[in-house]
C-alpha cells in the first residue's frame, strides 16, 4: 500500500487507505444490491467474493509496471529488456 502514487498534497499511504475504504464500503453496497437479485446466496459470501475481485483488480493495476524502451532514432540492431 506504500507504493500507491501520491498526489500533490496527500501521501500515497493515505490515498491507498482511501481506496481500500472505498473498496470495502462499495463492496457492502454492491453486495446488498446483488442480494436483492440473488436471494439464495448468503450476503457475506457475495460481499467477500466482490471484495476479493476488487482487491485483485486494485493489486494488479498497482503492481503491474508500464515498461518503456527508448531507442535512438537511427539505431539498428537488437534491443533487449533485462
């Protein structure tokens, strides 16, 4: 969570905490809405499934770096990323 990019004023730790709180509260709301449609499933099962999916998406977006290779304009040859 300390790797969350920080904003101009707020720290990355605070912004990460806000995202986690939004995932947990949003999961409660989505689980309640889903429970209205699917009456057979227990509420907490739906909640934990939705929050697990949300945390997996958050984790994959946070820790999947974008790599960029800068190659000079007139370069010919092999380029390797190690």
